[in-house]
């Protein structure tokens, strides 16, 4: 029988994704995952035994999150938090319930069923439905911006464009190469970038994004069939990552979360 560590290992990449989306910050998100693992190591007997390992892992994470004042990483004795990001988050969170955001991310990014989410959040499935609807409506109402799409597959680019426009955002351009992406961003600075990592001329979407970030501060969501190339733990990594093939709801949620922590869209 596999050890608990072996059972949890396949799920850690996705827990990191969830934690980063919840905090809007790579370092802060990863800090909460470390705290979660430390709590499991310190008291393995308390790990939930009545559910599958993935649900138990997320349940433990949410318990750690709640014990540190709903995401105050400083309260857990970790200095990895970004003060600017924290200030932005506080402005947002003053207008939307944290549990609603957790429910939305668990459903539309992590793919948990409503029954699973009810277990994770200690509520009913009807309450889960209400939380998700509340979070989606409140976040989307706050956030409108210009979006640059970096994607070389025409059908996928059209799908993403339709999702972006459906949310009320403006698409400033669709770039298929690194050079096009940089030129589009220079021509009209976007408020959000959605990028693939493999582009039409074999150039890199990662490099394109880095070129853009060298000039402007903008949130980025990577949409890729190869998430493992970005979540290696060996270099700075995106806080927001979507795996192809994607669901429209997943893209919508990621956009809302990325803009949630964006200084330019914080209400006065």
C-alpha cells in the first residue's frame, strides 16, 4: 500500500494552482501549501481517512487557511507575502465573501463536484450553488479591462475571444508569435494577457510574456496543454494557469481571479 506522501504527491501541483489563485501570488500561495504539508507531517493521524486523498489534502489546506485568519500568511509566521498584492486583495475581499471565492475556485478551476465542495466547506450543496453564483456575479461586476490574447491556434483563439467578450472585456488583439505579442502590447497596453506557451513560429509564449512584463505590470494567465512545463518549482511561475482542453467556466474564473488582484481595477 502506498504511503500517504505517495498518495498526495500527484495532487500537489494542483493544490499549488488553487492556493496561488486564492492568494493571487506565487510565493504566498506556495507558502500555504508548505504550511499544509507541515501540518500533515506533524500530525498524520489527523489527516481525513473517510475521503479520497485529494479531498483530504484540500480539506487540510482549507483548515490551515482558516487557522491563519483566512489567508493572512504573515499570521502564520511566513514573510513571503507581497504587501502590494495583499493590499489589493484586502480591497477586493472587503466586497466579497472569502468562502464564496473558495467555492468558485474549487468548482470551476479544481473541478470538484458540489458534493465534494460541500464536504470541504462544511455546508450543504444548496449553499454551494448559492456561494458560486454570488462569487461569480460580484467579481465579474467589478472587473472590466482590455485583454491581449497570445494564441496561435485560430479555433482556440476564437473560443477565448468569445469568452472574454462575454465577460464584458475588450480584446485589443490576438497575437500568434512572440514579436506580434510584444508589438500589440506596445501599441495598446492591455489590462490582462492570456497566453499559450508554444506559438506559431516556434517562439515561446513564456518569452513573449516576459518581454511584455519588462515594459508593463500586467496580470497574466497561461493557457497550455503542458502545465508541467510551467509548474516545476525551479523558476518564477505563473499564479494563474489553465490546462487545455479547458472549460469556458474555468477560463472565466481564472480571468476574474487574475483581475481580482490587479491594482488598476481596484475600485476607488
